[in-house]
């Protein structure tokens, strides 16, 4: 089988940006490996979710394994860095955080795993981390360097199609089914996503939306039932999350791919086309 390694900053990131391609690859017979840089220690959690004395990181690790099972991952690994918090917070400067990690050192750790797995495909994030989070930016830096060190042949930068989201939010603004659901305001997030013009892959993951949503639900400490992700009706969820968007290193111009694993032999992992 071919191997997809998908690299993320925190627990729950994987199901939001790559949950569909993970389940799709697994259903095609490929091996899927999830690597997470941190255990999400600084995530915001609703009162009453954790047991008395239970540390958030422990719950988030358990949630990650549960979500990974739903998405078909055969292996889950944590690199062992600490959550850096949002950009500009004092926690960014704490020793041991992913933002403070030496890029080459962290990349070597990931490269060792890529070699061990003989990875055919690696996903990281775009150069600004999708929305400017320091740990997401570091995933890009570390992941790109690791792929170079390991000689991983295909690297895709997971991102959002900003133009698609702008169009969709305009259509959803007056939808009565969304009353009471707080929709994101992209005017206040100029760093969110990437323009459609730079994308090279659009993967239709609508057949895997139930798995994707179930994986989100597995991250109960972070994704509440009343959240934007889980509260929206199926049609709106499909518009927002039914396509996963990527920029392939060396790919394009334009959107030319619809399957990250296309041309890879399920039995041998050999690239047979494209």
C-alpha cells in the first residue's frame, strides 16, 4: 500500500482540514499516519467537560486517538512539543513550545518517521498556517524541511479556499436554519486561507462527511455541539467542509488534482501515473 502522512499542530486540526482525505485514502487501501506536533495543552475547554483533576492534554490525546480511528489512521504519533498559544501571547516564548522549536531538529524527528514509513505523500499547512497560528506556521516550516530531508515525493499544503468561503458565507447569511449560529467573519481574518488562484488540488470529500463530522464530535473538549462545526445544518456543513483544498509543492498552475493519492499503487506504493 502507499502511505499518507498527515502532519498537524494540535488535536482536532486533522479532522477539520484533512479528515476527508484521510478517510478517503484509508478506504482506497492506503496506510494513513497521523502526526501531531503538540498535545493542545492551551486549548479552550468548556466548564464541566473535564473530570476533576484531569489535565486537558490527556483528554485531547485520547480524543485524537478516537478521531483517528474514525478517519482510518493506522498510526498516531505526537512529536512532544507544547502548545504555543495564539500569535502574540506570552506563551509563544516559553521553552519547549513548538514555536520555539529548532526547525531542523524538529524536521529531523519527522523525517525519521517519514523514512520509517516510506511515506509517499505528506500534508502540511500553507506558509501562513491557514490563519496565522504560530504552531500552524511551524508545521509548514518543519514539514517542508522534513520532506526535503526524507525525500518524500509529494507534499501538499492544506489550506482553505478563501474565495469559496466568502461566496458561501454570503449565501448563508440569510439562511433561517443558521439562526443563532455564529458564522466566521472573514473581514476580521485577512490571513484566513488562500486565494483560489494559488490552489492546485480540490478533493471532493462529500462521501466522507459523516466520518469527518463524527471525528470532530470525538474532540468534545474543543468542538462543542453548539459550535459552528457541529451546529450547522447538513447542507451548510457540506458546502463548508465537503471539499478539502491543497497547494502541491511544484504543482499547478491552477487546480489540476482531485486525489492526493492518485497514481499510487495500493499494493506496492509505487507511483504509476501523474
